């Protein structure tokens, strides 16, 4: 009775590594990673070179697996041995027919013993770790790049200031957009008639003043206007504070 409930092995068996292959792409390990944001990934690793192939898939059926492996084998050639776990996609008749027709020996790990296919398991972990790092960098770039900024769009005829890289003159020069040469770049005609090519990050639209006062005007009320004050036209030539 006690033997029915005891663990199968009190002491774990020593690690028994796979026999190292004699050439690249002779022995490969395969597994699936995911779902990650609704996406599955077929992970294939070469035991000789540790070359890793990761293919995004919309599912993990035998049909999808065979289709993706065909594309990979067209690049690297047919392996001698494929090692996988006992997932349905790998033990179905369709998958077995595929490996048999191509003369590939298929070895499966013992059920509930993933370490038998440890190379593929580690490859999945490596892939997930790399993916998280990439997502973290992407989010950081998006945060830093978009924080407090609104992407400005430009079109032909816009009055702009563009970055002046010559040693003479101010850092920004006025001009008019002559032509948009791409989604984020354009040609600008400067006030001197020169044509320059600038990225949208190197230019901004000119801000027109709400009103330009020229000549003599009569102010109604408080006449102590200063830069930045808002005012309205009461009638022709007369202004008052808002």
C-alpha cells in the first residue's frame, strides 16, 4: 500500500545529456511558446550550433506546425532527429506522417517530464526574456518620445521655421514648404530662395501674431499695453484690453 503512494524516485536520476550531434541541423528541439498577447510562437533550436528560430503563428495545430517547419527546412535542410514534448500538435497522425515521409526520427519526452526536452524549454525561456526586454525598451522609447509632444503635420504652402545648420544667422530660418518628399520630410524654400530638405523634427510652423500694430493708433482706456497682452478692436483704430 505504501508503495502505491510513494514518489517514483526518492533521489533524482543524474542528468543524462543528449549525445552531441556531429553536424549542424542534425538534431533539433521544438516547442511552442505562448500565448503572448494572443500570439503563439513555434520555437526551434539546433542542438549543435544553438541556432534559434522563432516563428509567430495564429495557432498551434499540427497543420500549422507542419507548414512552419516546411518553411524552416527549406532554409536549413531536413534534420535527422526532432525532439519534442507530447503536445497534440507533435503526436498527431498528421505530424507523424510528415516526419515519416521525410525520413526524420521523432523522439518525444516522457509525459510530465519537460526536462527531457530541456533545450527547447530553455530556448522558450530565452525567447520570452528577450521579448520582455524589447517590450520594455519600446515602452520606454514611446514614453520618452511622446511625453509632452504632439506630432506636427506639414503640407505645401505652410510657413515654417527650419533648422539652420550654417554658421551664419540664427539657429532657425523662415521658409515655405515647397513639397512633401515623404510622410515625415519635405523641401523648403528659404527667404533667400534656397531649397533645403528637412525632417519634420527639424522644423515647426510659424506662429502668426493675433494682430500687428503699425503706425499711430489711439488706445481707449488703459494704454499700458505690453508684450503678450490680449486686446480687441472696438472700432477702426481703437483698442481695449480684454
